[in-house]
C-alpha cells in the first residue's frame, strides 16, 4: 500500500474562505440552511450566451476589469492575517489557483486594451496580489487544475516538516470569467437547464463558483491539525477517470490506513458529473465504511483550483461548531447510502477527510482533525 | 541544507522550430497518432521526460512560466465558440500530462509550478523536499505568437528533465542543493536555469531572496 504523501501533522493556525455567501462562518451557516448560491447566468458575461449555473460574488460581473475587481475582495479576506513578514524565507507564501488572472487575457482579446495583459499570466496575477498585500518575494505558485490548493498545503507541510519555515501562508483564489465558463460549457458539462435536476442529463452537470481562501500552517499553533495528505495522478485521460475507480481508491487508501479505527466523515469532491460521482462515492464507501459523505458544490459551484482550501475552511467551521452541512442541491436516490443529504451532528466524529479531483485524473485528499 | 544528486539530464534546445517540424522530429518518441493532438510544449517535455522512464513511485515536479502559449492563444481566438480541445490543452500542467497520458504512466506525486523570478527556486525546493526516492524535475517553454508582445507567452522554446536521488549513487552526474542564506538576494530565471543544464555549467548563487542554490557537475 502507498504511504501518505506527507505525514507530519501541521496545525491550522488560521483559515478562512470567501464565497458568494461571505466568509467561512457565513458559508457554513448558509449550507446548513440548504441555501444555493448558484444562479443562472450568461456564460459569456456581457457577450451573452446560454444561461449556466454560476455562483458569483455579490455585485461582481463575470467580465474582467482592469485592475481586476476581485483584488479588493481578496485583500479584505486576507486582512486578518496581514503582516510584514509574509513572503520571507522563514514565512513563505504558497499561492494556488487554476485560473489566476486568465480572465484578463480574455478581456485583452475582446477589448484590445493592453493593460489587461499584465495580470493575465499566473506570475503576473500573483505579482499584482503580492504587491497589493505587501508580501516579500518568497512566493511559490502551484497550478494543477482543481487539486491546486492541496499541493500548496502539501508543500507548506513539507516546509514545516523540514524546519525551513516557521509558518506558511497558503492562499488560493479562482474568480470566474468567460474564459473558464466558456471552456466548461464547451465541454458540455454546465447545466443549461438549471435548476432542473442534473440527474436527468446523461453525463450529469456542474456549476462554477467564485472562491478564495487561505490557511496559515504552523508547527505548534492552532486547534485543528492536517494529519496526513495523499496524492495520486492517474494520467489515464484528460477529462475522464479510469473506469474501475482505481485512481480514487489509490488516493484514499493511505489516509484510510492512517485513520484506521477512527470515526470520520468525508467531504467529497462531488462536482455533479455522474461518472466521477459514482466512482467517488463507491471508493469512499470502500475506504471508509459507514462514513457519511457530503459535497457542497451543488450550492457553491465548483471553485476550481481553490476548492480544496475553500472547503477546508468550511470543514474547519463544521468541526468547530459540531454541525456538518449536507449535500446541498442533491436528492435521492444517491450513489451510496453513505451520501448525507441533510446536515448532521459531528461531535461524535474524530475528524474529516477532504478530497478533491482534477483534470488528468488527479486526486488529492487530507485528514483534518482536532489537534 | 536540502540536496539531491543528479543521475540523469536531458535537454532540448529547439530554437525557432515550428510545431509542425517538432511533430516530425519527435513523432517516434510517442505512440502512433498521439503527436497530432499534442502541443509543442507537450512534445518537448514529453520527449525529454519520457527518456527518464517515469514510474508511479517517482515524484514529478514540473516548472513552466507560460505553459501552453499557442493553445492559450488558439483558445482565446476560438471565442465565442470556445474550443473544448484547446481549453483542455491550455490548462497549466498539460505540457507534462500529455506525454504521461499517452504512455498511460500514473504518478503518485505531481507538483506543477508556475511563477516568474522565483520559479526555479520554488520548483527546486519542491523537488528537494519530496519524500520519493527518485524525483523527476522537468520543465520548459514553447514560443507563443500574438501573446509574446504582451509578455504573456514565451519568446523562446526549451525543455529539460532531471532525475534526482537522495544518495550519490555510482555514476551520479552532479549535485543540486538549496540552503538558507539570509544575506542572499536575487533570482535565477527559468531560461537561465535551462542554459546551466544544457551546457553543464556549475552555479552557486542566489535562487531567491534568502535561498542560495548550488549546482555542481562531476
């Protein structure tokens, strides 16, 4: 059996997220109430197109501005952990995303305004954020589609484990644009019939959401701990998983071994594509028998490269409050009996497994528990 | 100090080669028919990485500042009828994934990094922190077209792949180390890193503020 990717526990000294509902506490409360942030929206913004389910920050247009309108929202989110030492060798920053500022390149192409280009590349987008927040230059940038945030957390854990960093700030942001909404719509997995049940569609369907989050990882500070990570990359197909579910099983097995004997609940990836949902639910039931499985993208939409950290912040809020939101936006029948549609009390549980998947058959998961 | 030993190095310096010529030059490195769907960067990286025979237990670290510049340009040009194929191939780590998917080679750990001046330092750091016995560190760029004047695509093409191990096994080609150094300032850009590898030149100096990189050849 594969060993976990990183085994030294890292404490969660601080963690929060930003969704259309607000911060982690507000998002957690909205999910407990069963609210859905996804709304039918034109896939190409002001250019129109089919209405698809998008969850945008209140008042934010899909089309990019110069400078990007999301920058102030991100700065507000990060204000509680602002400090002069982030970005130094001992307090590095990891920034993760699948989009970064790529919406600015779409704006450049549409408007011809050259000023958009400076924020369009990953390094250009992060430089904009770095300068705005006053970080130093020790900033690592990870981009692996929808498991990006997990890689930042793994890297941060390893920096702590090796003793080369005192604390690490992991930041992730993905703000939607016609670039990404148009791409997913081209793949025919955004539900133009929204809010009709996605189960009626042959392949299922997903919604997309704005999302950002951060986590400060520390060796000794924090009430929650990320005990172990696991990664697996199938390299089977760009947009499909191995039909036998081996990739899901390979990612979960090391965590199941670490957590043997403990009572856990599982926050799955759960985008809404039927085949991946079936494979994930089956693999979770085998790796963690009896563990309730929840997913929150039916409300928040898929926050892409940031989903791992957005959902970490919500899972942390759930562990602290003792209440886990159910699988908002889904309905019976579910793939397995373990899928929890309604909120539940988690005070008798020892922790949670949080899992994400990505293009290329990429899988990532970690074990979150009380320190 | 973080360090590993270099067991193998592969580089490709294709100059101004156009994608069609790259397909012809490298088609024998991939499964029949596969190159038609691959990007130029996917061909460059897939070829050098393929020579190192990636295995499931290897950790793979991939560094590119701009990624699939031409796929990105093509995807942007495809609006309002967005191309699903170009969307997929314009996604950041596709340059490394294309060859691995073609060969059906799963890997447990895959760390794709982006970035500007700090890219080499952070990618080397990720490689040296990996738990795997063997780490494959690869990267590269392809030349863009209309995004180049906007500094949003690379103006040159190159690819590299290194095999790194924890111990100096017999035949090690060199050593790669990264150590904290409070008084160090500066950066090592990805094209400069490539030139060091391609010409087997040693280096000892700043990789990032507070980090000194050593590259030695034997």
